[in-house]
């Protein structure tokens, strides 16, 4: 911090000469003034790294000087020095964006600590976070190798996301971020082995230890709220990953108490057709096909594969003894999103409401197709940032705030996540094979079994089959399917895009949150 330039304004500046001498001996440059007007003039005409302002000065007070200085130099850190800790003074100072405050009398070491804290905060946080992750690295590696239950994998994924966001927020060095990404890759490889070994057992009635899956979340999380008599709204943000939820959670905590911050497992394939239909039906795909054949379309069938969600949801409620009329709204386009707040009265007048919002899924597809979106969401950090920016300014957030104001309980979740793919694996099939990059269903598939998770008997995974000999295969980790024909072009086009349908922590372990409004309606 040598050479740091400090502006210090205090009407008793003469009494502070020992402090100023102390700082100059430490090779700081200090400009001292004895009133607010002089402080404003100095700050306007000269560069300073930090400013100390006395709160009580004759003429322009420290608070008024702070407000004026921030109007033309908003980024400069200002430390308020005050004799009083009265609440109204602190509120005014915080509202004017002070960086810190000190209570008189101050000693030189307090000043030095305040300088270090405010001038080197990012560096200190970065160093501390990096050091903590380094000491945690070995333990995480051991836990990755030892994780062998669905609960342990949930906790492992929480830890990896925690460290990813901590390193990101601290501005940690790139080497640490790269090490974490390698550790995430290692975790996904181990997770894939875990899924291959255990997934089919989750559908065996004899298996006692199985995770909460797509078909059970409405029955276990929403229906008890409805039966308790509370107004409720189910919000499904398509393709919302856990790290994206953690990024938008602070925006909601002003309006809601997060009473349940769970994670559940999406069924395979981790795509809307399967996972979301299963969520709304409360049934596995093969059961939907058998019980409601008019509400299910297979991979080879023409038409939208998720057009009957409202019917599936109403049927699930009726099977559970609920006959409420449901407000159901699906937002798949910008224009529909803009109109959503206009329907708030219909939502708040309904005992049960459902909102499906497709922005993030649309964003991931747009990122594949549009160069501008690729630039805006070039990596995981940018993808999260874009998601957060959208949410803060979205009609959905506006509606959620109104739901909180009306005292409506919200269950917020998603149908699946997505992963940034980088490694192509070859597959060969006929023209009827699904075109998804993370899973394939077909009767003539050719692939390397070691590179995929294969389900040769779909009924064991409660999946419908287009043919008697149909097989499902899923990529794992960062892999994606590529056809040998025009292979190089295909790989170049889809490499580093966000995809879903396969087996990864990001796609399968996804948020399921209950939000209780902080506003209690009269």
C-alpha cells in the first residue's frame, strides 16, 4: 500500500497530526483539510485512493460531503469517523454508501487496519478463499472417491458449487479455477459410475434407499401445502441448475423465507419430454403412456412432446383427492413473459397456480445457435451472470414479489439442468434415432459401451420404447454424441455448448425450494 494517497477531512485536524505522521512514516501520502467544502474540492480536483471524513464538522457535515463526493466519484472508498453510533446517522451513512466507519477516538493501528481492509479487501478475500480451497482440495478428492449414496452425492455437489462461487466472488487466480474445474470433471466421472451402478435399482420396490425423483416432487412437496389450506404456486423454471439457483436466491430472500432448500434427482433422459412430463403427471413415462396414451408422444412421434402438462397435472391432483381449479400458465416467448404480470389477479385469486418459465432453456439453445449469445455466455461464470441479470429484470421476478405480498407459498423448481459439453463420442444410427446430443433412443444404435450409460431394457427404467429392440444410451460428464458423417464440422459447431439429456451432476441434481412469504396477508 506504499504510495497510497489519502484525503482526511476533520475540523480538529491539528489534533490528528500524530496519526498523519504515523501514516507518512508508513509511506502513505496524506492531504489534510479541516472542513467538508475543502474535502469536496480536493476530491473533485485530485486523485485519492481513499477518504476519511469526520461526521461532525461545521458547515457541510461529513454525511453531506460524502453524498456530494459519491455523486462524482462513486467508486472511491470513504470511511466515516464519528463520535456517535446513533441509528439515524448510521442509516444515512450506509444509504450514502460508506465503505466503513470508525468511532472516535481512533488510534493509528485502527487507521492502518481500516486502510488494509478497504484497499486490499479483494486481494485479502482472494488469498483467504484460495488458501481455504487449497486446504479443502485433498478432502474433497477423498470424498469424491468415497461417495456411494445419493445423499452423499447431493452434499458433494453442494460443496463443489460452493467453492466454484466462492472462488468466482473472490476474484481468485485462474489456476485455482482450473483446478476446481478438473475436480468437478473428476466428480462427474465418479458420479457417472455411481449412476450406472444404482439407477435401475431406484425403480425396484425392494430398494429402500432411493432419492426423490421427478415423478414424486408434486406429491411430496406441493400437495401437502395445498391440503394444509394455503394458497400455493408451483413455479418451474426450465433448465435451472443448482448454481444458477444459488445465484438468484439472494434476490428472493428480501421477500421470502427459504424454508426448504432441497435438491432432487431428475429422471433420465434429463429432457423436458421425459422429466417435466413426469413431474406434472406424478408418473414415470411408461406409466403415462399406458394410462394416458392420448397425452404422451414418443420420440418418433410428430408434434410437441410437452403440450399436455396441464392435463397431466390436473389428473395428478384428482388422483390425490384435490379438485381445485388451477391457474396454469406456460411462458415460452418474450411476448408471453411481458404479459404475465397482467395475469397476477388470476394467479392470486386461485387456490393453486402453476407457472412454467422457459427462458433459461431458450438461452441455452440460443447460445448454441447465435454468436452474440455465445459471446455473452462464454463460460460458466458468464452463463450464471446472464441468468441472474435476466431474473432480476424479468416479469417472473415481478410476479414472485407480488405473490410474496399476497402471502402465497411458492414451490420453485425445475425439470433438469444442463452441462457444458466438450468431448465428442461417436454414435451411429438410422434416421429415426433421436437427435438429442446427450441421449439416443433407437433400435440400430452402434456405440462404444464403455463410453456411455446404456439401458437395453427400457421398461426397467420405466421408459417407453419405440420398438421392441429399442435401447437408450446416455453420454456422461462433458461428452456429447457426434455422428461420423461430417464429424469435424459437427464437433466444432456443438463443442462448448450447454446441453442436457445425459448423466451429470449439473443435469440430474437440481433445486427444489419452498418459499414462504415474509409478508403475512391480513
